[in-house]
C-alpha cells in the first residue's frame, strides 16, 4: 500500500466530500481512505455523513467497520441513533460496530435489539452475537477462527460443526432457526468457494422472512464472483417488489462478478425509480470495468485527484 502524508489524505478526503464529483470516483476515494486505515482517514470519512446520497453514507459506515478502529465508534453510534437516517445507513452503522467488536460496541448495539425498524433490530442482534462470540474466541485459546480466502470482517463467524453443503443449506434456508446461526451457515458455504456452495447460497433469496438476510446473500455472492449466481442476482434485481437494500446489493454483486452479461444487466437499471438502485448500478458498472480490465487499481483516490486537477 502506497504511503500518504496528511496533506495527501486531506486531498482525498476533500474529493470524497465534494458532491460535485462523480459518485463512482468518490467511492474510489473512500476505499483509498479505508485501505490507509488511520485515525485521520476515519475522520475524513466521518465528515461525509451529511451527504445526500444514502448509498454513499451506507458505504461510509461499512468502511469504518472494516477499518476496525475504535476511533470510529462515536460517529457510528451517532449514525445508528439518528432515526432520520435511512434504514440502510443505520443498519450499516450497527453492523460496523459489530465488526469493531469492543465492549463499548456491545453496549451500544444492545440498545437497538428491539428497534422499530426490523433491519436495524436484526442487525444489532447479529452484532451482539458476533461480539459475544469474538470474546469467547479471544478468551479460549483452544478455539480458532476458521481461515478463508476472503479478507472481510463478516457479521458472523462461519459455522464449524459441518462442511456438508446439504446440511449447511438446511440451516441457511430454515426461517425458524436463529438468524445468527443461519448467517454462520452462509459464511461456511461461502468459504467452501465452490459452484455447488454458491448455488446453495442462492437459495437464500427464497427466504422472505428477512430482507437483511437476503441482502447478505447478495453480498456474499458478490464476494464469490461465481458466474453461476448471475441468473439469481438478475432475477432479484429485476423484482421491483424487493427491498431496495437487497436490489442495491444485487447490483453491486453483479459488478463484482464483472462479465459482459453483468455489464448489460446493470445498464438496464441506470434509470431505475429507486435512487439507491440507480446509484448502485453506476458504482457497480465502474467496479465491473475494473474486474474486466485489471490494468488499473480500483482504490486509486490520489490518481483520480491528480487527473481532476490537471
């Protein structure tokens, strides 16, 4: 990772916070700051929560969680507490607190387990379970975290009692099971990283009890980047009765898979009636371009600024 000084970081932060800049380029600036991962980067990201784009604010919270710096806890708490924020933004703040995983984070999310918004309540229930399991794993030297090919900090640790796709799928799709256990099954399937496991994860879209759950299904499919999931993602994106949070994640997953077919699908929704879906497709097309041509770096915020100033 290229090292940046404070002034260069502030240039990237200024670019991120300027709504006149293209959203897709602002996302690249955001992920540049995420990858740098310093308290100053946290502050520069945090100053953008007044932006009008709910998609961007949701992604700000996601990045702060992935950075795992306790320095971000106060702003994430503020975002979660503000009921005027779009539910998807509040959800992501709760999930980010779960990712940071300190006792202070547990105290905060515990207060929102019964939030009037189902997506927020479920998120904070999951975050609570994750933080508690993290504490157990930290205290018990005999317990180890399962390694995977994915570097994300997930809202649940993978289930370790079985690696059988059929058994994991039964748990994943059982709406009577505890949601955290279903998430654990989801991440165990993801870590298998096979076509069979990917198709099993796709079955989660049929579970209508939780939009939050279906949104995570789409996120995981984007991580897997398996072309066998394109059909399921396309169908979910096309469903106008589906939650915008789920449709948004399907769009970004298609961008991550990054094929010509994905490109064609995403272009159809650039004028969708849901703003968060339109913006997701704009960003996803940029990611798709990166996946189809990796001659350039995605999180290249400083390069974007230099071009803009030229």
